[in-house]
């Protein structure tokens, strides 16, 4: 629990550095050869740096990158850092890794930084990638967090139904932050996500043949660690209580298992862990989703300026949409468009272009002073949502045959009326004076550094 304790204290102090741990023990309590890196995505500023972007434009620039698909480059094993160490068969031991227990009721050790990847070989090789957890059952066996309805789940279901055979899969860990975010891009199931990751990187994704299937299944050449395995058709295992993005525990479920065939890694591999329930997990999933929301809203409201998924909503449940309002009804159009992008999005707040959507206080000020809820609030009952929304329920009241999880969703139009209808004028200091006055000219940097952060 010590790693999570440090991250929680850093979060509460509003400090979001990348953390690197070297004095660790493995799952069996022995000194561990792998250092652990976490909090890679906790700072939005550093996420923007990885995308050669800014805090405000990170989601938009990420989306633009991921739309420019780049064909991967295949390199030989000798050129692939992830092939520097190769372990097969009885050499494989997942207990060698420093898999932590993050929170007090965890049902077991879970590998969190794993990008589960499958391939459809029917019409060319089409790869699908998603962050899905691995719960350790033994040194060569795990359960895989394949959620029903996800692309990897559909691949597994089709493979079992059509052939009765197990599904080949890999889990890769550790890469350039843009590649990691690329694994979470929302695209149709028939789009090769290795091409999307290349777009996010801004250069072709380097691949190399796997140990188990050779060129039929290519793996990321520059990853830190690759785990190769087979997900058999019928076996299930306990995917026990585990922390999730909503800051609650996911209930214990039965999930498919994976039998590990091989592990390859860099000579000095770093184990990439994700800090659950904090900014690390928020930004990793939220920044890729912001671009998808922006694109969807822009189709309905061409004057949309930006979109933000704040950590106050776990970067999934709340969406702030900034528009330049030119006509009545645009706020409502933006709300409806945003709610249709991802089932996790639950509340949408639409604001004017003078509101900083990266500041919760400004957004709430707009709600307080620019919205009238008898006119500006939309509530839509019984929309499908994520099972991880603790307010969701299975089925409609009184309908025991319907088991989809639903919840009421909606939004608030916190925009001023469109011109020429009048509205109160917001106070502001003249821009030329704001540009001229610099804090350090009036208060020394030494004194400024001693004034504590105050949320």
C-alpha cells in the first residue's frame, strides 16, 4: 500500500510528478530486479509535452494526431529492445514483477499498466488495443479484464463461437506516453489500432514478430515488457475486488483466463504501473476522449472552441464544453451531441468562450450566474451507462428481464443568450494592464514560493 499512499498524499498536495521506485520486492517478497514507474500521466502539463501541445489543446491536438494513420514499421528481433531478454515455458514467472496492492480491500495482485492486444487475421492483420487489467492467479496464469461489449471481448467471443479455440493475446507495458494514449483511441473495430498509435506518436509504430506466433502476431518493438498468452475458450477465474476509475471498488466477477506462453523485455526494463483513482488514470483515459467529444460536438455546433473532461468527474462522467454562442439552442445541441459519444459521459456543462473550462471554479460560477434550471437543464432518463457508475441500476424498474445498466443523464446550458439579446457585463481588468503587471515586480519570487497552495 505504500506506493499508493505516497500518490494519494501527492494528489492531495496538488503535486503531480512522475514517480520512480527502485527498492522494491516482487510478489513473493524477494528483492525485485524491476524498478517501478508510475504517475506518468498525472500532470496534464507533461501529457501535453509528450504530444508537443499545450494544457488547453492537448485533447484537440491528440485527436488530430490520431486521425493521421501511419503504417507500422516491422523490425527484426535483433533491432527490438523488447527482445533483449526472452523467457519461455517454465522460465516464465509473473511473480518476478513488483505488482503492488494499491488499496485496502483489493482482492489480489493486479497488473494495471497492461495494454491487451488481439489481432484479426481474416482480412489482413487488424490489431485492437485497450488497457485491461490482469489479475495474477499463478506464475503463468492470469484473469483478463475483458469487459463485455469491448472490441477485445468481441474478438474472443467470435473466436470461440467460430472455431472453439482459444484467442491469442499479448499484454504490452511501458512505451512513449503518446503510444499509451493511442491505445485508448475510440475507433471502429475494423480499424487497425497499430496505425492509430503511429498517428498519436507522430511516427510509425515499430513492431517485431512475437515469440509464440511469429509474424502472424506482431508486438511493439520498443515496449518495456511484452507478455504473450492464450485465452482458452471456457475457463474462467475470479477477477476479484479491484479499484477503478470512479474511486470505488469494482465487484468481483468471473473473467476469462490467459495462459502465459512467453515474456520478453528490455535488459533494464521498467515496470509501468498506473495510479488508480487519481490524475494518472484520469488523464490517460480522459485526454484521448476529449478529442472524440470535440469532433462530435463540432458536427452539431461548428463554433465549439474546446472540450474538457475534469478530474472532478473522474475525467469520464463530467464534460465541460466551451462554445462561441451565435444562436439560441446551441447549448442544448452541444449537450445532446456530447452525451452520445461515450456511455460514461453523464453530465455536460456548456459555457461561453470567456469561461476557462480547465478551472472548476469558473465553470461553477457560470452555472451559478448564467443558468436558470427551469429553462436550461436537460435530464434524459434511462440511458445506457458504464457499470462502474455507482448510481446506475440494472434494467428498468419492475422489468427483471432487462439487464443493461442505465442512469439518468443530462446537462446544463450555462451560456449567456446569443446576441443581440442583452445580458449583464462581466467585470474585467483592461487587457493592457493585465499584460503589464507581473507578480514578480511586486512580490519577490522567494516570498511567492513560501505562500502555500490553497484550493
